[in-house]
C-alpha cells in the first residue's frame, strides 16, 4: 500500500495551475517566428525602389518591375524556381511572379499570394508592401528550414491588382482546368500592417475549408481578438474562389473607420480609418503598425508550415526520410494534436528539449488522465517506420510501486497496442530518446497516443518533446 504524504499546498496548487492554465502562449512562443525585422527590411527596400522611381510602384511604372526583380532575386537565392508571367493592361505591361520550391506532390498544390503593385500615387507600403514582405519572408524562412514539403508549395506575387485584380485573373485564365484543379488552397495577404490595425479573417468560402478556422484558431491561441470579414471580390483570392478553390486570408483594414468597440478590443483610434493613408501618397514607410506586421508575418508562416505538410488527399506518397508527424516538437501549440487541452504548453515549469513548447502530461498531484493524439498514415511503401520521442520524468513519489503511469500507444481502429509504459518508478529528469518499430502498421492510418494517469497525490510529470515518425 502506498503511504500518501502531504504535498506542500502551494506547490500542489502551482503544479495544478501550471497544467490547467498553460494553454496561453507567451509572446515569444510563435513558431516558426518570422523575424519582423526581416519583414521591415523588405519594406525598406520597397520604399527605396519607389523613391528611386518617381515615388510609386504602380502598374506600367519602373518601380513595379524593380519590385518584381527584388522579390525574384531573394526567392531564387533561397532555392525557389521562379517564373515571370507578363500581361498587358491599359497602363502598360504588368507581371506576375510565381515561385515554387522543389519537392512536394505536384498534384496537390498549396498557394499563398500577395499583390505587389501599388496605386499610381504612392509607394504602397501597407497596400501591399506589407502582404508582399510578409509572404516573401515566410517563404524564405520555409526554404531555409530545410523542411520536405508534402504538398507543392507555390507563391504568387500579383501585378495590377489595383486596376481590377488583373494579375490573379490572368494567372488563373492561363492555367488549364487540370492545373487549376491541382490547387487545394489559396491564401491571400493584402494589407497586414495597417497603422490603426484590426485583425480580420476572410469568411467568404467556409464550406469544406479548414484554413479559415486555422487562421482564427491561431489568433485565439495568441489571445488576439479577431473578426470575420466578407471580402467578396475585393482582392486576388476571388479568381481562385471562382474556380471553387478553397480560399481565405487576413486583412488589417483599409478605408473603413474603426468603431469604438473595435478600438476597445484592438487598441488604436476609434473614429479613424484602419489605414488613413489607404491609396494615398502617405502610404510610405511610416504607415505601418509593427505589431500588426509581426503578427501577420507569423501567421503567414504558421499557415505555410501547416499546409505544406498537411494531408490534402494528394496522389503522391509523402516524402520518406522525413518526419511524418506534424508539429512534432509542439512549437505550434496544440495544432494537429487532439485530446486533453492543456498539456501542450510553453509553461517554463518544465524545460522543453528544444524550442519552448512540449507536452507536459501529469504533474497535477491529483487523480486524473491526460491524453494527446495524432493521426498519421504509415506509408505502405515504407521499408522501415520508427516512432521516436524524447521523455523526461520527475516525481514526488518514492518506492518501487507505479502509482502514476504514461503509455505510448498505437491505436489502429479498435485495437490499442501499448508500446511502452513509463511510471514514477525510475523517473529520470534528463531527457532520453525512446524508439519503437512501427513497420507492423505499414499501409495503416493509425493514431499515435500518449496517455497519462495519475493517482490522488504526489505528482509525476511526464514531459515529451521532439516526437518523430521516420520512414525509409
Ligand atoms: N484589395 C484592396 C486594395 O488593394 C484592399 C482590400 C483587401 C480591401 C481586402 C478590402 C478587403 O486596395
Ligand atoms: Zn491591396
Ligand atoms: Zn489597394
Ligand atoms: Ca519543443
């Protein structure tokens, strides 16, 4: 029989609170964090381009082509293959810039885009230097991360949006129906740094479209209030939506005036436009709210990482050799993982093995069960499939009886296989890697489950990080 000892009440409360309230991320926990300084550096370049070219980056003007060349040079240096597509407008020739990364299923394309043109009478730093710079920096960060995308990642910088969405319409009309059908998602970023910002999520295509919900979930996870906006035909997602492609996007506001209710939740100035320099000559370097720009760029990065890796029903098997688990180091919070809310945390009460997030199961010192799950398809073509994770355990228990346990399991339909059981016995507060052969599940879609049960007193913390399902 176990002899319960009283855990110090303050410590018990702290441990319980740390697990129960640990879902709110800290300001630095965004992952991947897209450095806002790099986004600002792209904006400074776009401003210089405008300044050197008569103060604008408008269609048919030299500042537009110089903007295309700047973005193209950055993308190519990072390993993207680019294509420039020209088309004519009443103001002269314009260009779309398309960029793709090597790898990824060519039959399952995920796209993001931003218009790169300004209006004729200004530098267009918020509209739409901000979306262009955010998309560019997220794309560069993704390329630099060395991820192997599951889907084909394609990025579009559109010309002549300000003349009636001409570039995105031209692009879509240049594709065959077969090529259009391969596009699973288009995310649009037109104005993300408005000086008196709001946080709007496009709500125009919700059916079967989880991207909209992923966008709002990110804001919610950061404690940022958001609103839906019906953008209708006001930006470049429209040509994609017309073809039935799932679309969404974010927007920090243009000529519309911020209400007092909106100023209460977002700060800023009620009775003033979200961007009072919208389409004006004052849309220059100082017309940016850096917090909005930072949040927007991080969210663009979040969506890119998420959708590059997501199973969208493509026809090519996922890459081998990579990690089939998503958000495997928990740095995107609870994204993709299901189960008990709370264990996936950046709470500093226990260290992460890498980054700042981990799954902290248990540690409550009270009776309870906590479980996290992720579904994964183990490719039938794999010769080997290995599940691994890093585990760190500490306990207030003593003795050789397992009072608190954590199991690593594979759930295949109604069959649950326990790969290993860990307990307070032999708790080790140094991270150690555990590995299991999952080749028996080749060709099966299974759930990887970590499930913890604690008894009524004396905490045991099972802290997991850096999970992987590697195949070859
Ligand atoms: N497309 C508009 C422009 O470039 C901006 C906008 C975006 C307006 C989304 C409303 C909603 O001027
Ligand atoms: Zn715009
Ligand atoms: Zn505009
Ligand atoms: Ca981590």
